[in-house]
């Protein structure tokens, strides 16, 4: 069974409070985009491994052991709850890692959804979200996969009406990785004057002056090449541009497609999609 886990972008990101447990409370909007990995889950009928699973990752190289991969962790969680047969998992990675796009979380969520459907487990949306919550704060978002306002540590969701259909997204990731831990250590915590849910329901053309990502100030200071991408997107006519999550990818929203976009960001990961 083949499915296509998609990425997300953050529209606005306010780090509003440091928690006693060392984490931070934030407010952001998750918006799904059409940049996808490929996930293929098949039954193993011969040469069954003792662990009950087999993983093959192609495309972008991933660090870490197969046991730590989120798709394997998702499978093992469900296997502990249901009598799952052994499976072979093929994962083609196209969504870049360390980019603030949620690719690993999406892969895990789509694994849960696919296993639920393939083996008729009968899990509800809420039950799948509960499983995903054990794998990552943003992982449950990809179960419903619709625009959501996220609060808490990024794990409390409520639907929000944000419609970018018909516009065009240009996504750029330089050959730079931003440590999430380092980004949080440098970010300035503050309560915004206006709530993000109010700002993002205004016309997109107003976002440039109102919708901010709190990580940008410290990340741009350390990695000016990321800041330069945002400036370049605005130079090309973006109505709104921002870093996604804690970086290092930057996206621009355009009214019309950008011509020869790969040439304009030569040497970087660059994709254009209609929203």
C-alpha cells in the first residue's frame, strides 16, 4: 500500500512562555503543503525477520539507526496494541530533514493511518492522534492534515480557516542545519500584542507586517544566508515570506508562479507548488 506523507509550513510562530519542565509554550498555524515523501507498506511473506519489520530508506540520507526511525517506532507502538503481521516498509525521503517541515512526523502519522486502513484496525481519528502524540508534538497534526492553530508545545490543536488555494508556494532550504535546541536557547520569549488567530484570518497581503516567526531574529543573526533567502523571496514578489519552524527552510507565498525558480536559488533545495 503506497501513500504520500506531506510536509507542513508554520504560518507565524510565537514563543510565548518557558515552562517549568524546560519546554516552551508556543502559538503557530500548521498548514499542509504538497511536498511529499513516498511510503510503501507491504506484508512480508518470506524470510520473516525476528523483529517483525524491515525498513528500506532511499532518497535523502537519514542519520540514526532504523530502530529510531519514526515509521518503525509507529509500527512498534501499534504492534504492541494489535496483532499486526510482519511488514516491509519502504520510505523514499524527499522532504528535507532539519528544515522545520515536519517530514518525520508526517511519515509516522501516515504509517499509523496506513496500518489502520490496511489491517482494518478500526481506530478512530482520536485514537490515531493519541498514538501519534507519543511520537512527537506535531505528529497528530498529520492525521487530519488540515490547517490548525497549535498551542502548548505544538500539541494542542484547533481548526482554523486559512485558505491559500490558488496561490503559489516557493520553498527554499539552504545547505544549513539549525539545531532546534539551540534555536530555543536563543529565542526571546514574549506575549504578542495581537493573537495569531486574529492575524492569519486577515488578507495575506497584511501578514508581512503582522505575522512573525520569533525564531527568525536569533537564527538570522547566526545564519545570515537564511535571512538572505527571505529577502530574495520578497524581491521576487512574494506577498508573504517566512522561515518555517526553527528553520532552516524559508517559504514565500506568491500570487503567480515564479519563473526559473531553481536558477534563482541554485545550489539549494528549492521547490515550487500550487497551494
